C-alpha cells in the first residue's frame, strides 16, 4: 500500500506537494504572475505623433530623395505613355543620383523649363483662391497633388562641350560628327519617319541637349527658345532621374536608358555595369543592418 501511495504522489502533480528544492514546472511562473494591464489611451496619445512624423518624412522624401510624376505628354512615347484619354504613366524620379554625378547621355530626366522654354508639359493652373492655392501646394508636397513646378521630361542626347546636329544620310543624329545609336526612337503614325534637320549646335558648358523619344512629336531643344544654344537646358535645372514606371501596374518596369553615344564614342562597356555592381555590393551590408535593427527591436519588446 505504501508503494502504491508513493507511486501515486509522484505521478499526480496535484495529489501532493512538490518536494523542496525540486525545479518548477514550466508555466508555474506564468500562472502566478499577474498579466500587466495595458495603459489605456496610450494609442490615441501616440497617434498624432505618428501622423506628424509620417507627414514630415513624406515631405523630406519628396524634397530630397524621390518623387512620383505624372507623364501627360506624348513626347516620350513609347518609353513613357502619356496622351489624352489614356492611362498616363507615373514615374519615380530619383533626386539623389545627380547630387553625386552629372546627367549622362541616355538618361531620362525631369527638369524645370528654363526661361526660353515656353511650352511646359507639367504646368498646373494656378488657383485664384489663396486658400485653395495653399492646399494645392501642401498636397503637392505630400505627393497627393500635381507638382507645383513647370517641368519637362526628356532624354539627354549630348552634354556641355559636345556638338550636336541632324542628320546623316541614314537619318541619324550626330554628336561630334559621329552617329548615335537610338533604339528607343518611336515614329508616331502619320508624322513620318524622317527627323527634322538642324544645323550643328555646340552645347554650352553646364548645359544639356535633350530630345523626346517620339522624335517627330516633341517640343525639345531643337525648337524651344528658337532652337540653337537657347534650347539647351542648364544642369542646375534638372530635378532628378526617371528610374521606374510605378503605375499603372501593367507598366511597372525600369526605364531603359541606353547611352546613344556608346557605339559612336566607344564608351567602355564596363561603365554600363557599374550601377548593377554597386547594387550587389550594397545589398549585403543593407541586409545585415536590417537584421540587426530587427534584432534590437525584438529584444526591447521581449524585455518590456
């Protein structure tokens, strides 16, 4: 009988007291510990701070890092879609790249129209009501409204110091007397496939010669300001580099930017692979830093 009682007390955790010195079973501490009550109203107190922080970050990102622009013009068809009655492309414009480098031939750039340029593509009607103007400007800063600048989107063809002209016997633009390779050109039906000729123009230092991919339906450096050097765009007017088509979803893709002078000027092939190499090199430290931050956040949560 004694043996039966001893056996029963060992198997039944509720039948006898646990001997002194025996380790606690898992969950005992959790049963004894009273759950911490959540602080009432803490979410609503923090909500305004979260909203203000989000708005400030949005403004900073739009001002210094990147911004989404709507393409309403057909001048960059079919690289970028923009036409009356169609679903215009939304492009992500990178504002960081040109803080460390200058625009290069082949880049698709968004820029403020210089003074001689009169046919602005992104021009927004100014509201007569000052209150409406304030809210329009605020919406623009937050990315909910149209940009408040008078901007253009074109492709860089030549840079300061180079001479551009059109055309050779094969209907190609020439830079420093050498023909360009332009696989992105689009000939809109009904407008012909021959480019309008223009005399050689030496691009002023610190300026860009820009043209649309829809070559026969683009008011660009060839005609703006009367053409010639007046059509060149100051580098300081460049807002950023168009990197991605973000909307509509069916058009999501990077924007092709082949250097039209690669064949003509013999640029080294390794240069076209630099961005990809930098991307791979930066991927590993970025991933490591992300994991570290997640680990720190999880550790703080578990200690609370």
